[in-house]
C-alpha cells in the first residue's frame, strides 16, 4: 500500500535520538472504546504500562508515525501492537483527529508531558470489536465505564495528561463529562 | 431506551403538515459507505427513489427525527428502513454531524432543496458492514466508487443538492475530491 | 438574504405550543468566549437569567431557529438579542456544530433538560470581540476564566445540562478540562 | 509563552536534511479566507510562489512546526511571514484541524506531494481581517471567490494537491463545492 520505504528497520537508536532533538515527532493517540449498537461508548480501554522510572501508569494507545507511513497504517500498527492481532479496531472514516495533543519535555508548556521529546499527537477514538490480548510491553488492559475512566481515582493513575485526553475524547462523543 | 412517548403513531398527516409550515423540521442524513480495514471509503451507497413527480433520482438515506426520539435512534431507524434489517450500520462515536444541510422550499436559499418543508439535516457518514436489502420505497441501491459517485453523470442523477452532500462527505473523510 | 418569509410575526403562541408538542424544535446554542491573539480562550461569558419558577441560573446563549431562517442568521440574532448590538460575534467558518445537544422534557433521557419541549441544539463556540450590553431578559453577563467556569460552584449555578455544554466546549477547543 | 528553546536558530541545513530523511515533518497548512459578518467565506487567498524548478504556482500558507513550538504559534508565524504583520489572522478556537494532509516525496501515495520530505500537515481555515502585504518569497496574493478558486483553470495552477486542499476547506465550511 505504501510505495516508499519506511524507516523502521534502518533508523538506529542514535539517529532517532538526534532527530528527536531537532524536530517534533508525529504521534497517533488512539482511545480504544467499546460501543453499543447505536455507536455510544460503553467502555474505555486503558492500558497498564511500566514506565522508565519503574512506576506503573494507565494510558491509551500511542505511538510514533514512521517515515513514509500513512496515518491510518500507523494507527492500525499501534493498535495491533498494544491490543493484539484479533482486536478488530474500526478506524473512523475521517483522518481528521478529534484533537491535537502537544507533548513537551517541559510539563508546563501545554500540560501534556513526554520527557523524551516534543511530540504532536493526532488523537482518535477507535471502537474495538474483537478480542484484546495485550501484547508488547503492556501489562494489562482494563475496560472501564466512562464514569469510572474519568473518576478522580483513575485519573490519578494516568500521567502526562492522558487523563485529560480521555475526558476530551468523551466530551467529543457527546458523552457525559 | 427513550423514556418519553414518540409521536410516530398519533401525529396525523394534517397536524404534521401544519407543524411543518411553522417550524424547521429536524432531519438526519446518512451517507452509507463501505470501508476497508483501514477505515477508508471504498464505495458509496446511493438509493434509487421515485419522486412525487414520477421522476427517479439517486439519494442518500434521509428522514425526520420524531418528537421524543434520540438522534442515534432516528439514524438507525432510517438506515434500517432504507437498507433493511441486516445492514449492520456502524454509527460514528460522536453525535456531532460532519455538516448541517439546510433544506428550503426555495431552492435558491442554500442550494439544498426540499419542496415540502424547511428541514435542518444533521449529516453523517455511516459505514455499512452487513447485507443491504433496499426496503420501503427504495427501488434500488447501488454501490459506487468515490470517483463514480462524484462523476458529472451520477451527480446529474441526484436532486435537491444531494450530489453536493456526497462531495462534502468525501471531502470530510480526506478522500480525493 | 433569506428569500422566504420567516414565521416570527405570524406564529401565535398557541400555534407554537401545538407545533412544539409534535416536532423537535431546532435550536442554536452559542458559548460566548473571549480569545487571545492566538485564538485561545481567555474567558467564557455566562448569562444570568431569571427562570419561570423565579430562580436564577447561569446559561449560554440559546434560542430557536425560525421557519425559513438560516442557521447563521439565527446565531447572530440570538447573540445580538442577549449580548447587545455591539458585541461583534465572530461566527465560525463552518456551520458544522462542535456537538449536538438533545434537550428533553424528561431530564433522564439525555441529561439535557428543557421542560417546555424536545429541542435539538446545534452548539457553537463564538468569540466575541466587541462590547456586550446584556439585553432582552438577561440580568447580567459574567466573563469567567475556563477554570472558574468549570468549577463545582459555577457548575451548580447552571441548569438543564448547560454546565456540561461548557465543559464540552472547552474540551473541543483543546483547553484544559 | 513557550518555555523551551526552539530550534530555529541552531538547526543547520545539513542537520535538518538528515532529520527530514528519518522522520515525518510536522506542518501547518492555513487556507486564508475573507468572511462576511455571518462567517461565510467570500474570498480565498492564494499565494503565488516561485518553485525550485523555476515554475510559478498558487498555494496556501504552509510551513514547518519548530521543535518546541506550539501549533498556534507556528500558524501565526507562517501567516505573518507570508501575509505580512498587519494581516490580523483569526485563528480558530479549536486546535483540531479540519483535515490532515499527508505529503510524500512519491506523489502516488496520497496524491499530496512534497518532493523534499514526508510531511504531515495540520490544515486550518483562517479568516484574515487586516491588510495583507505578501512578504518573504511570495510573489503575489490573490483573493478569489470560492467558485473561482475551485475552477479548473485555477486548480491547474496549484501543485502538490493544494487544489484538493482548497476544495476540502470549502466543503468543510459548508460552502458550495
């Protein structure tokens, strides 16, 4: 589908580090949801991940767009990587994200924080129809009701502004916030 | 699901006619599409309908929202009415329409024309996953590629501005227009 | 501009009451905001209104779309009616609302409540550049910061779900919620 | 406003070239428009630029987001660079773009073409209220009606898919397409 080489294989860690210090990195953020037959959100899927400092936090699906890669391909790749190959994500018909998340090494700039880089995240809400088998470095996947996912307790378990992203996703869909 | 009585059964034709002369009528417009595994549109479903004047024209799914009815329920009801009960429409996660279509009895007001009424259409693009059996007063349902659906020939077979609505739907999704 | 007669002058209260019992009524909801030179919201304008039961509540600009009236005209008419003729509202370039608010006489249906009718509100965020002179039945207009407007105290002073609409408006713009 | 250093001054051409070969570059695309008091587009501003091969083409405002720079700051910077300091652009209240433009060195991938790089463009429609003095490397700025801007003649004068972007921008606003 993609007619130019992607850089996944040949970009060394060192090269990536250097590029990351020079350019904002394009990310896709996907909030996995279960929906009923009317398209209404019944549950939000939050991943449990170990962080570099050893702590554990909840997060949505998120990852880098490769050189040469289409946005939709990157979304599917990260959803499959985190939720497993049988998750059956239903990507939205539009490539326009519901919001843009601006992550900065300095947490005070936008409230969205990524200690490694300046990243520009295109954010989507993605219904998941299949079975999820958290893969990769995901410790667990929990499906929470909209009320649970935006409760103070759960919000406190998300870092870097991911809790705000979940609230914004629910607000976008018209769900109670 | 809906806790108040809807007016479908008790609103007489005469009452509806009178109300239609006094208030804009809320409509939902749904552009049925087939999508690939990446959410990209592969085909657009256009209905073939007989019009009051005996002519035949192509159209998207469209219909009135009842008193007491939720937008999502109205969308599902009209999709099922026109495409049959096995169509498996996948409503978007957000209730925000991609555009608003303002239909007027005078075709020069907005370019969108409905000789019967002033209608305000909330427009959605809806992926269809199941089998369609055109029902109700639909003569036929044709799946066309985006290029075909926006060709001058097919656009000429749509009335009331429906051809513009199809172009707007494709533009919204990021498809070639 | 509008080539057909609007019903403002000839629709009696009785006729309107009858129509309102038969059809959902089209509304426009406008959240007035002050923005900085980057388009970022610095303040949200909340109206103080007396309610039929004698209580007072805060609200955004909201009102009915007339028969024959364009959405943009209705928005400007209600903004002028509530904020005065010098408010200089800057309508968005798109007529697509950021959300749809479904008001029902039964507050349990959607959480958005209007005791008089089933209304379908097209909701917009509208920057205000001029001077506001609350007019009509507005007791006062207060500009609050996003944090203030979504504080529990202020949310408690809004009824019918208007507090949720303000949160949804802020979430839509990418502001902290 | 921005609390971290941007890379504008210290990123050498060579470093930028290397980074561009490794990561998609974040761009902002702004379609400058004149609007009437109802927010309706009356004209679209197209820049006339000399291209590297000596040909001349029409284009919208477009440019890179710097490391450490907010999206809104990048938009204002490029609008001022191309339209001059008195253009008074009115950025939208939401940072969510109306579409994402995926530019590739290979023009067959998405139809949007940039021979220099893989760029991910966040696209906005931006009303311009002030006086424009095309600056930088802009030869001229022409304001065209929506019908003119989407005519076959003008579309033929745009390269890299910019003509499609203009059509998508108009479709997004609800204007005739």
